[in-house]
C-alpha cells in the first residue's frame, strides 16, 4: 500500500522558502526546518531529499513565484523608463517595509553566500540574472523608441547596470539602508540614461 502524505508539500516548501530567504542556507539547520514545518526529518527527506535539495527546490520556487512575475512587469509594461522606475520603487518598498522587510532577496542573498558554490544553484542564479537583464533590456528598447533615453546609450550595458543596481538595492536594504537613500541612487542611475 502506498505511503500517504499527511501534509501538503507545496505549503511546506513555501514555509521552507521563507526560512531560507530570511536566515540564509548557512544559518539554517535541518532542525530549524523541522521546527518551522512541524514535520519530522524522515518525512522531509522522503519528500524533498536532504537540506541542499530542499534549498534548491525553495530557490526555484522563489524565482518562479516572486522573481519572474516581477520581471514581466517592466518588460511588458510598454512605458519604458517609467516602468523601470516603478519596478525599483516597488522593490525598495518591499525590501524596506512590510512583512519581508530587511530580508533582502533570496537570489541576491545566494549570490553573496556559500550556496553559490553548488553548480545547480549557480545555474539557477545565472538564469535568473539573464532574465532580469533581459527584462530591463526590453524596457530600455521601449524607452529608446519613445525617445526617453539617449540615442547613443548601449542598451546591453545599461541593462547590466540596472540588474546590478537591483542586486545592490536587495543587499543594501538587508543591511538596513534607508529607503530614501536607495531611491535617490535609483533616480540618479535612471537620470544618467535620459537624453541631455
């Protein structure tokens, strides 16, 4: 007779994702996961594998549920730079206030932590970066068509700068940076793209 799970793996993964996001993988032991989920180790291992497999699943969930919807907004918006500005305003608000304030971004945290030594994690981080950069580049193509940025601007390089700025907002907010200071930095970066 097959073993019947008495818990929802999706709900458990959401809980675990938040735990890794807030604490980081290095600071989160399997006992922390057991305590947060209320499951025993054998149930966790049977469903998800060990801690590293659980972390990988949580990271993929974070990217799918949180990052990718955020990327689509500036790419699909059609307003160019105002959409990029709105993306950053939302990012700063989410990172500096509300229930996940000062948690940073699970992906940015992974870039800065030991977990990026795992080839599967590195692959997820690289794909995330390509999608983030691609979303900014699409918004910049729209901005150029609407004469919002200098005609000589290198869109690829500008998309790279914006992606790095997003990582910086995530990391600095986790370290306690003031939302107004972060917003000033974003404004200065976007102003540098505008025609003289």
